[in-house]
C-alpha cells in the first residue's frame, strides 16, 4: 500500500514538472522543469530499488544524476551566452 502511494505521488508531481518542461514560458522555466524532472526520476529509481531490493537501480540513479547534472550545466551555459 505504501509503495503504491509513494509511486503515485511521485508520478503526479512528475506530471506537473513535465508540464513546466514542455509549456514553460521561457527557456529558464524549461531548464527548471528539466532539473526537477530529472530529480524526480532519480527519486523514483531509488525508491523502486529500495522497495524491491535491487541495488542496481540505485547505481543507475547515480549515473543518471551525474549525466543530468552535466546536461543542466551545458544547457545553462548555452542559455547564458544567448541572453
């Protein structure tokens, strides 16, 4: 029961951040949406790994966080040069 509630609440909050990602009024709002979406996907991976006892989900989440951070930095530098 707890697992369903946790995954459902993360999924609903993920929908709101996906809306921010795709319908953001400007580029900075979309960058914020990308950052929030990647954080929530990471949380979802970690929770799924802990609840199922699969440690490779946690390792996958760590790799995903590193790549997401690099993506945010690259996009942020690109936006900084455009503004």
